């Protein structure tokens, strides 16, 4: 079950968001943007060289991986959160354990 869940998290969060962000940054016409935060983000992105744009997307991907990994460490019980005890992940009434390791192993093999 861990491998299936690790693949699902990677495919549906990391890779889908990577594709969405890449499409938005590469194809959004700044003239149609009204949100100042998004406009500033696009202005910054457009100043980057092609190589730096590739690095930018790799950073976005790594931030997603790190965030999921940290969340899974909390669920696995290897990372504490103040005032919250005994968190677990269950699928079909079965407790899922060691998800952070499973996820990072999947990432290493497929990234």
C-alpha cells in the first residue's frame, strides 16, 4: 500500500502542480494579470535566463517534495507538533506506517 500511496502523492501533487505552475509561468500573458503578487512573480520569472527558469522549476518541485515529506514525517510520528499526539494515516481501516521513507524512496527512484 505504501508504494501505491507514494506514487499517488508524487503523481497527483508533485507532478501535477509542477505541470500547472510551469504552464502558468510559461504561458500567462502578463497584460491579462490583475493580481499584484502574480504580476510580480511573472515579472521576476521573465527576467530569468532559460537555464535559470529550469532551476526555478526544479526548486518548485523540490519544495513540493519537501513539504509532503515533512507532512508524512508528522503522520509517521517521527516529527512532533506541539499539542498534537498520536496522528496516523489509515486506508481501509489499516494503519499506514513509514510513509515518509516510502515516499522519499519513490522520489529517489523516479525523480
